[in-house]
């Protein structure tokens, strides 16, 4: 319905010698002052609605139906929103809260206020950088299993890299959160149900734009209910097994339960434990899968970078499989992942709803407005990154760092991604383990299109061909 109003999106990719600008949507050039058209455009893809003039250090606003929408694209003001005045901006957008509340309840990703503060300390502790090495063996083994499976395929086999990476990172986070005894069938059922849940929810909440400050609840269709019931059933069983002492002692669920036993004032009942386990599971795999998929696309189109990655893996690991202890030495692999996160931030839009009136730059902001920080725009703003659309991992080599609050693939401030170290380590390690054994090729004729709903992915995944490395 009304889709005829949407403008078709053109994409461009530039590859000349060793200069590579990976694919992106053309700047939006629709007539100004047509908020309904913008909203429809956003329903298809959040990234095709930005004009060339948005890729600057600015704060700007539009009105969509009855709602003020403010774009904040300057590092200083982003700092105000996510750090200095965070108490006013801590609340997620109604779209996000409504889309996920059925599945995650009061889980960390969408909670705020006192619940968020209590649970944040708990979850951050469980996925803290000091604990990441304990999950190294899970990452190594799961990536190793993928390599073995790929090796059993004929040379030149074709696969969908997005599906492969989604399976890999879902398996890693599933074993980390629930432990090893979830079993293949239940693990697959949880992963499939999360995928269908995300496909079924609509991430634009029209109710919010027509005046409901908290948006409107999503329609709980029979298929949505089925997905949620399946996920909740499986997670509840894992939690109950752990509570009865039958769980895997190294899992994150076990850590949550032990914390509750030490701090009963947290009042984590089975449902709260389920909500946090589901939150970590959801937040902890799609993002890393998208990162790895985009990295394969970038390396396939930039073989000169791929050569540096291969040379580094050979230098650091010789012929043994990379392990988590190698990660600090894998500077090129890390730079590729960081540059991938700059060009294709898996969460390309951070949306907040302010509680009180405020002023940002010269814009007066009414309570309950929609505040958008858009890493996709920020990371491609020329005054912050030279040649912003170019793939140039060297930006992240050595001591070079982007200026504060200009590079925020994991968000920033008190709500920064607590799984940052887990996710970065996992992405670097999986990249190294796979790149040591395979070149992942993307057909030159294949047109990749970024599409953004909850996360930023290539539309229909990424068809690739595998080439074994000697
Ligand atoms: C490359 C991988 C990852 C990226 C790019 C990423 C990015 C993000 C971003 C941008 C946010 C903030 C969203 C917002 O404010 O609207 C976030 C939140 C979160 N992430 Fe990650 N993430 C990654 C991996 C992980 C992993 C591996 C875990 C868990 C093991 C995790 C757990 C969480 C949780 C629990 C939150 C909610 C935090 C809160 O609201 O206080 N993430 N992530």
C-alpha cells in the first residue's frame, strides 16, 4: 500500500586500481517538505533517506506528522546527549521499545530508569572484558567447526555468507549464554524464532507519529506468538535446569543465577533471568554476523588489503589455527573490522526519546521528541573522516584514533554496548580463523545493496564462492 510513493533507490560503488568506495545508497534528492514520503522511504530502508547536506556536523530537525524529529550529527552534541545529559536521553525510542518488549520484557536493551541501572551493572559484569578470554575456547571451537564444514565442500562451493556468519555467531553466543547442553535442535529453534520475530515486527511505530507518546503495542499475530512462545519455552527450561543445579557451570545464565544468589535484593525471578538471557542472545549475535559479512565483501573487493591480512596471519600464527591469545597481535585484522564498523555500523541509527524539554545547538526540543544519532552519517562526515566513503583500514593502524564521539559503532556513554570487547574479539578471531584457510569471493557482477531495518545488512545476504588457501 502506498509503496508507489516511495522513490526507487540507486546504489553506487567505485573501484579504480587500489581506490575502493564500497556500495552505498545515493543521497536522497526527493523534494523537501514531504514528511509522509520520508516516512515511507524509512519504512523500506533508513539509509536511503539522507540528503548530501545531512553528512555534515550539524543538528537539524523535521516534523513528521505531529512529531519533532531531531538529527544530532556533531561529536560535541552527541556527547551532550549520551553522556552529559544522558538522564534526559536514556530512554530508547517507542519504536524500539514496542518492537522488542513482547520478546525481551524489561530486558536491558529496552529498559530504563531504576530497572536499567540495576540490571546494567549485572549484565556488564557478565560480558565484561575480563571475562572474554573465558569464552575464547567457545569462539575458537565454533569457528573451527565452520572451517571443517567448509573444507568438506567441493572447491568453488557457493554459499550465502550472511547465513553462514549468522549461524556462526548465533552458535557462539548460544553456547556462551546457555552453555553446551542446549542441544542442536533447541539452539536452531531459538535462532530461527528470533529471525522470524525480527522479520515479523514492523520497526516504524506509526502510533507514535500520530500522537501516542509511548507508541502503540505491536499486533501480536499468531505467527509472532508462536515465535515468542518457542523462545520463552526453551530459555525458561535452560534457566530452570540451571536453578536446579543441572546447568553448564561456565555459561552466562549460570553467572546471572550466581549473582542473584549472592545479591537477592536484585529480585531476579525466572522471567527476569529469561529477559536478560534473551537480551544478551539477541544483542550479541546479529551485530557480529553483519560485521563479518560486510568484512568479507570489503576484502573480496580489495585484494590488496586481503593480502596484508593473510601476511599478518602467517606472520603471527604460522600454520597453527589462530587463538584468542593472538588477537592483540592481529592489528590488520582488527583494523579491517574497525573500518568495517565505520562504513557499515550494524546499528546505524541510535534513537532516543527525551523526557524533558531541552535545547541542542540552536534547536528547542519538546518533550517526547525523537532524537536520532546516526553512526551511518557521522562515520561518513568529511570533516571527521577524510575520504569518508573510502575503504581504508589504515586509518585504524598504529596509534591513529578517530576524534572522541566521531566513531561510535558500539554507541557511547553509560549505555555503550557492554559486549564491545566480546564482539570485537569474536569478529577479529573469526575473521583470522576463516581467512587463514579460505578466500571468500563475491562475484564482480553481483550488486550488493545495504538495507537497514533493526540492523544493517546486505539485502538478501551475500552470495559468495569459497576458494581454499594453500
Ligand atoms: C560487533 C558487534 C556489536 C556491535 C556493533 C554492537 C553495538 C551495540 C550498540 C550500538 C548498542 C547500543 C544501542 C542503542 O543505544 O540504541 C548495543 C547495546 C547492547 N549490546 Fe551490543 N554490539 C555488538 C555486540 C554485542 C555482544 C557480543 C553482546 C553480548 C555479549 C552485546 C550486548 C549488548 C547489550 C546487552 C546492549 C544493551 C546495553 C544497554 O542498553 O545498556 N553486544 N550494542
